[in-house]
């Protein structure tokens, strides 16, 4: 409590000054690249499309006296920014305040800053190049998390998810998709009651793979199984995997990018399936943003987009041990 007190603020101030410098450098980089900075509403019809996240809801009291309407604090500005893509903006970025309920750890906070950007007419490989450029803007010799180190100027390693599971867990991942017992058997781990393939995947991912990524140099983990990329398009030539990648530094997931799915029918079906799964697992479902679907019907251009955890990047640049060490005022 009382994180505004001079003694407590002074301890965080070097990190916060570094945060301000890095944000200014990133903003200038995007402007130099011809991007426009946008601001989209925090209040949304739906917080997002994630199956396993929990959201913050609020009541909107309309001025005409009609019945209150539920609105959500967004977990990402993705839907809104894609509407602007459909409206004709070719390159846009945003430092967005986003909200995820039930989160709190050294790397998680219920309110945090997400840097999100989109490029019309560009493949997701271009986003990988963007990530390398932004890491170099950190202005430090090494990025740090716990005892791990990473050179922010080094060319990132590109590793497919299947290659990572083979290298670090001895698993032929794509041969097991949909069969949790087969995946667990290949990895030599026990199945828990009611485990799904996804459950086993994430247990292996968190325990055996993530701690090995981004050591010495950044890692771009790409080509996720298509079932794990609701908003990404299938990779041309291999429909088993999606044009999705994540950026890892020092074992920390830093960014999640897609070659965007533009087919309205497929997107509708995936959103419906995700909300069905959310209801099955947690007994609730989020609304589907029909205005987002209308934007897809109008026509989303071939594009790519990515979200990067800005607070985490500041942590890595300053060596901070906890996300609250790089926030001006943590939520209390």
C-alpha cells in the first residue's frame, strides 16, 4: 500500500524513468516506420475471445434511461484495432491499458500495458523483424530475468513448436494432436483426471520448453497447431499449423503475433467453438462482438498483428524482479 510515498516511489524511480525512455523510443520508431498511433475504447461488448482468461464487467447506465447494459474492460484492443484495419488504416499501433481478472504474480497484474500493432499487406515474418528492432531499442547490453541473460541485439532464433517439443521433450507433437494420452505417453508424464490434449500440451510447455527459450538470444517460437490459434490463419502448404508465433526472452513470453485470419465464416466458427469451450470449462461465455464480425464481412485486408507485454519488456531491460517494480502505481 501507499506506493506513492516518497521512499517507495524513489526505489522504483530508476525503473520508471527507464520505462518512460523506452516508451518514447518505441513510439518514435513506429512513427518513423509510417504507423499512426490510435486509441480505442476500453469498454467493449466483449473483453476478447480467450477461453482461459477472466474478465472485468461493468454496468453501462444509458442516459435515455433504458435498461443497463453490460460492458467489459477489454483484455486486448485486438477487435477494435482490426475494425480500423477494415476501415482502411494500413499501419497502426497502440499502447493500451488492458485488464485480466484473477491475475497476480511476478509477471502478471490485473491491469497492464500492451503494445499492439498491425500491418496491412505484410506477412507475420515482418512482425518478427519488428520484434528484433524493438528489443534493440532497450538500450542495454543484456536483458535479464532471474539468473537468465539475453543479448537484445542478437538475431532471434526461429524454432517451430514441433521442433521445440522434439528437442526439449522428445515428442512428435503433430502426430499426437487431439490425443492427450499419446502426448503424455511420448513425454513420459502421467495423465490427470479429465486432462485434455491442451492440458498436457501446456504442462509440457510450461515445465520443459519455456524455461529453455530466449537464453543468450531471443527465440521466436512459431507454427502453433491450428487448434491453438483462433485468430490466426492456417500456414499455406501446411494446414496443421497456424501463422502464429511467440517471442521469448530469458524464458519469459513477451509477445504473441499472427498472420491474421480474414475469412468471416471460419472466424465465426472459431469464436463460437471457443465460447462453447469456455462455457464447458467455466460455466460462462463471453458475448461475441457482432461489430467485429461486421468488419470482417466488410473485408479485413491481408495483414499481420501482434501484442507485446510492455511492462515485461521494461522488467527485462531493468532487471526488475516483479512487475510492480516497473508500474507507476500498482493496482491495490
